[in-house]
């Protein structure tokens, strides 16, 4: 009789343990499932937000705040001198065509601020690369 009572008690305790852990596991899974959904929603909103920011950025964010150095070759595109980056294949318009004219066809380092809306460098200086 003691063994039956002991087995019954063990079975009841094991059942309570499984039910208790099952509920805890379910709660953990629910938390984990909701987190990726909220991450996916925020990630889905991020490209849209970036697209909106790119279309109408605030005036203070369109210009680099400090002078930056850009290197590449001065070439002519659409009748204007530009700085062509050989690595990224990006062409930067140059606001000072007279400074750039003497370096046409040469590899140079241009220092200046970049206007990201128009992709134009406000030229501070141009130096030939050796």
C-alpha cells in the first residue's frame, strides 16, 4: 500500500512539474515569438524611414560638417569637371571649376565639404597625388 501511495505521489508531483514547466515554456516561447515580430516591424519601417529621410533630409544633415579628403581623377562629365573615385566609381561634382581645371586628367586629393543632396564637393583645396 505504501508503494502505491508513493508511486501515486511521485506521479502527481511529476505531473505538476510538467504542467508547471509547460506553462513557463509556453510563456517563454510567446515572449520570443513577439520579439521577432516587433523587430521585423521596426526593420520594415526602417527602410521606409530611410527612404523618406533621403527624399527630404533636414538642411543640417545634407552637408558634411568638417572638411573631408576625397581622392580620384579629375575628368570631364557633361561638360563639367568632376572627381571620379576609381574604387567606388562615384563621380563628385566640384563647385570650383577653376581650381580643378589645372588638374584635368590627373589623380588628385580634394579637400572640402560634401553636399550630399547634389553630390557636390565645396572645394577647399586640390593637391596632386604622386
